[in-house]
C-alpha cells in the first residue's frame, strides 16, 4: 500500500507576534483562556480549521479564532509578516516564502493535518466524459493550450464540437499550484483563459450552471455539492480511479492526492491559548477532517505531530 511522504520541519530562531492573553480559573479547576488566534490561508484547509475552531469554542469559549481565506500564497504573505498565528496551506511552504519569513525573523513548525484528493468535475448534463487521462488533462490545461485547445472534440473526436469552459482556483491557491505541478509538470504553469477564483463556492456555481464546463478543486467541496456536479475519474496509468477515502489514503488516486498543512509560528506558542488550540487541533483533526470530506492521517502520524509540536513549544520557551 502506497503512502504519501511527509516532511516535518522545525526552525530554530524566534519571531514576534502580538496577541494578548488572560486566563482565569473556573470552579472546577479547568483553566479557561481568553484571547484571539488569527489564522489565514488555504480555502481547502479552511473547512477543517473551521470545524476544529467550532469544537474548540465549546471547551474554550473565551478564545476567539478568526479564520481568513486568502489562499495558501496570500496566507503565507501574512504569516511571513507576523500578522497571523497559524497559516492554512494546501502545499508545503515555498523557498521564496521561507525567505520572506527569515527576513522578518519568523520561524515556524509545519504540521500535516489530513489528506485531500483534487476533484475533476463537470456539469451533470455532460454525458460524454467518463474519465480523463493525465495526458488529456495536460493537453487542456498546459500554457500551449491557450487559444488552441478550445473544443471538447479536440480532446477526443467523439466528444461534442462545443467550447470547453474552464474553471479553477486562482494563482495564489495551493490547489492551483498542486494541480499544475501534478498535471502540467510545473507548479504555477497553465493557460490563463479560465475562470479563476479563490472561493471554491464560485467554482461550484460556475460548473453547475454550464453544460460545457470543466474544473477542479478540493474533494471536500465536491462532497458538499454532489447534487450539482459530476465527479470524473482519472486514469493513473493502470486503471480509472475516483477520489475517495480509500483511494486517496492508499495512493491509487494518483497523481492528484496530497497532504494538507497548518503552520504555527514560534512566538505564538508562547501564548497558552495557541498551545491549547494546536493540541486540540491535532487531537481532533482526524475525526473532524473526515466529517468535512477529507481523509485522516494514520493515528500514529497524529501522535508524531503531537510530539513534534511539544518539542517545538519547549524549544521556544
């Protein structure tokens, strides 16, 4: 059984963040915390973090967790300036983003929280597409396709002589980066004549309203909109596979399976509410990620994440 590969990185210097905190004792000796935790970044990871935050509020009602959705790239821009405590990311941090963090003395811990499969989708009225090969998806999405590959019958002759209308995440999205790397062969490289949005709900609406549409985004947003969209399988070189809990976790949905991340900066772990929230996140990410349409990591990997976070907190006291 194939496994996705993971890399945990812990940086050594310290950075500044400015959330104030207070704590008070309740009558049952449970420490109740107060403060604000700022999160931004990937729209793909957002449903997991929001689900965790909602559950966290039931045990720490005095802590406010604010979650923005500016895309993985936009989130890292804010994170590198020390404007957020945590950053949601649907891809690992890039070298230029690492450099931006270093310039501002921002150091961080990378935590993997779940797996995701990228969904390839068409309108339910599309009766001709039953699957794509990776080569066909590349033919449609590569930069050279712009102004050239415009109709469905250019992909397969038996398909309609009608325009393909493309929808996908914006260029600041980690989902866009991952798709282009996996399908086109170079991250951030694609044709430009498609409807782009950082808001996956906009993409859902676009595909759902256009018989000749084709698009992609994270699997969870398909799970929310099954009645409006048709999920298309991808040929992995051996067989046609659709993304499911099983095919994403065992690697057969290739090459469109990936890990999802949350990044924590070093000064934020001086705040007890952040420590409490991140520990709560790791403890509950498996169950809650599945609830919102993603695939949990194996239990032993969450245990490893917990150990790494504990070491990170100790090293930044």
